[in-house]
């Protein structure tokens, strides 16, 4: 059910165009594609705003000339301002004032670009490790989408043959034999972290993809914590107070009333701040004039709206990442993945039986023989279903099928499973040849 919900998100979002053939699911793309685009668009907007308008405007004493005023604006912009509520007294100590400084105002474009890079790193790791597997998942998914959309039977047959040949060559590699999978715990750890032997153990994709999913969760949760350090504010408190504000509005309280009850959210992105600076007098080394001026930060109005949106966006990302991680982890449980295959094999068998019953009265004996399964077909045997899932497909083969279903449809995957089973059935009739080949290849090593 969770897989269906995650697959349905793109359609709910109104994506009518043909999706790209990406070897991942929609939640992954929400991280490394849509969020990266969003953050870079925000960064471009903020950069344009900072260069096309005044970043800061300070109120200065009447005796200041225009040159003094420009100097005040520039010095306050580069040395940070600090916020004190209008109802509070301005602290006298310099250290106390510095603790109230806004550290983020000049750096928002760089912060957003840095966050977008962090969102792309898990995908780079997945792409890099995936290419070492020996199977081009992107090609398989692209072929599956073409199979779904093409009507001509001859082209569909060629596409299906390509999919089956690619998957079969990967999952039936003699180096993935059982004798090569009985290795020490040390080598299993090495297989996971060094990616040298895992691809011959039948669980390479599972381990790498779970690692990627974990990285997405760590990244999204970690970035929420990173906001506290990079912005110099308690971002989670800002989000909680924002939610409280929305709840008060839902309870039919006016905007102004709810805003006053919370003391306002302006303390996180204040529009009016204070700035301290000193002007040294010529020929008087130890004499300087210290000024405290009030400054307007016009861009903070934009920043407040931007980070309000990002709070809800990040919350959604974190929730979807956790759901996706749990869903895929559940699908990798041995009994679940075997049931995934055996259930579809039984549906394939039922379909063949129904066809044979339907065509019994309308077909000649020769046609009936051609349309029905042989009596000794392994498709009738439950133990063959289990062996096909456990020892032929293994975890990696089932993962490829899951990913193909996520990006295409259950219809395509069912046809792929059927053709793969026929390939398995043909090879099962030649056990001696296959065993001899496996023993020969095992001496070569990975």
C-alpha cells in the first residue's frame, strides 16, 4: 500500500508529461531534483533582490552628510546588525549586543546553494555505486516505459527480449553462485563498505539503495538542525511558533490578536534592527565617536516568507523520506520479497489456466496444445516458485523488479517475471551444464 501511495504522488501533483527514466523512486527525485531546483531558484531570486535594491537603509543623525549616510549603510551591512524588541531596553554591554546579532542576512544566497549541494550528494553516491553493479538500471527502466507505451507487437517483443537478456545476464552470473556467497563476516562487511564483493552476493543493490535512503533521511533531518547554526536562530522554534500561529488563526482568532499573543515572529527575521559603529577622529588615536543607529532590513520580509515555506517543505521531505526508507526496508524482508514474486507467478498460472479453459471449445487440438502450458511445466510447482525467487532472482533481481514497477506499472513487471521464469525453466533443464560452468567460473573469482 505504501508503494502505491508513493507512486501516486506524481500524478496527484499533476505531472502529465512523460517522466524521465531515472533508476530511483519519486521520493528520491523530490530530494535531488525538485528540492535542488527550488533552492537554486530561491537563491537566484535573493541574489537578484540584493543587487537590484538597497540591502539596508539606516536612520542617521541630521548632522550626517550623504557620504556619512552611505558609509553607515555599508558598515552596518558588512558588520552585522542586532535585534532588540521595541519594548525592551537596549543592552549596554558589547558582548550582550553581539549575542543578538543577525548572522545570516548577507549569506542567504550562499546558504541556499550549499543546501542544494547537500541534497544532491546522496544521488551522486547512488549513481556512482550503481554503475559498479554491471547492470544499467536506467536502460532497463527506459525500456520498460517504452514497452508500456508502444503498440506494435514486434517492437514490444524486441524490447522485452532486451530487458530479459539484461536482467538474466546480471542475476545468473556464475560468480554469484552459492559457494561464492559463503564468505566470512569480515568480507561481508568489506562487501558493503568497499563494494568489491557485494555485487556477487545477490544483495548489492539492496545494501546500496538502503544506504542511499538512510543518507536522504540524515540529510533532510540534519539540514533542519543546520539551519540553527547557519541562520543563528532557533529554526525549530520558529517553525513551532508558526504552527501555533496557524492554529490560532484556524480557531477564528484575528491575525493581529494571534500575532500579539505570541509576541510576533519578527524576532527571527526582524525588519528593524540596531547597528553600532565607531568613527575614528584624525590625529586623535584614542578618540573615536560611537554611534548606535536604527536600520531597516527590507530583504528580511522576503526571507521570512521564504523560510516559512522551506519549513513546511522540509517537514514534508523528512516525513516522506522516513516513510520511503521504512517501505523499502519492509520490502527487503525475505518473506515479503519472496511473496512479491510468488504471488505474481500464481496470477500468471491462473491466467494461463483460464485461457486454456476458455479456448477449449473454440480451438482445435493443435491450437489447444500451443495455447496451454505443458503438463510438466515448473509453473505448476510451488517449490519452483520459491526456488525461482530465492536462488535465481535473489534479492537484487527482486529489487530490479520492484524499481521497474515503481517507474512503470505492475503490468510490465508481471510480463517480465513471466519471461524470466521461462528463462529459469529452460536453464533448470540443463543442471549439469550449468553446475559445470559455475564451478569453472568460481575459480576465476570476482
